[in-house]
């Protein structure tokens, strides 16, 4: 369940924008809003355990943990 609008707005301002966020915002798109929609569609209860794979930049994890979900993450890369 997504918290109220005030908390959502704080998420949008509390998580520093990445270069991708800035570019997408200039095109009228918000990754944070997308993440909030995904959480809402998943109908997760407050404090649920979440497994996030292929975490990339960790932006979704940042949103989940700020909403007080317990997150276990993992990612694999060929980069050394």
C-alpha cells in the first residue's frame, strides 16, 4: 500500500536524481512515479519482505526502503 501524497512528494525530493532521472524528467516522465505505481499494483502490505533482483542503480530499493519495506537485493555484473 502506498502512503499518502505528502510522503510520496518527500520521496520525489529526498532521493537525489540520477542523470537518467534528469533526462526522463525533461521528457515529462518520472521513474519514482513508475516505482510507486509498481508497488501499488503489487498490493504489498506495509513492511512486506521484497526480493529485488537486477537492482542496477538501486533506485527502486531506495524507494522501497524509504517506504519501510524489508528489501533483499542482488545483481550480477560482468564488470570488474
